[in-house]
C-alpha cells in the first residue's frame, strides 16, 4: 500500500525519526527545525583529511566527496574575496 505525501511526511518527521521536526527559538523567533541535523553544512577543514574521499553530499545521481566540496568552497571563497572584496567581520 502506497503512502500519501502527508502520511510519508508524518512518518519521516515523527519523534525519534531521522527527520524529526521540532520547534526551536532562533534569534527570538519560534522556528521549525530538523532536530537531528547539524546546524550547518560547513566543513571543519581539519576533518577533510580524515573523510576526504567519503561521500559528503548526494543529489539524485550526483555525489560529492568531502574533499571535492572543500575545494569548491575554497575556490568560491577566493573569487568572492579577490574579485568582489568580500570579507568576514
């Protein structure tokens, strides 16, 4: 028996599930969040050697390793800084 979209969503986001949804306050605003997700997809550069060729992101049939992701982000950061003058505060 196939689930409806609403049933599948309820199953995946239920308490204790991988995509459990909870409410947390972010900057004073009650916000729905996935409870078990990391707060960002930012990579700590120190972890790249440890996870280098392991899969980091998956989209449909595309795969990106930790190393590939880090290299892409570093290249983008370089362009943003050198060409557009973007700086961290």
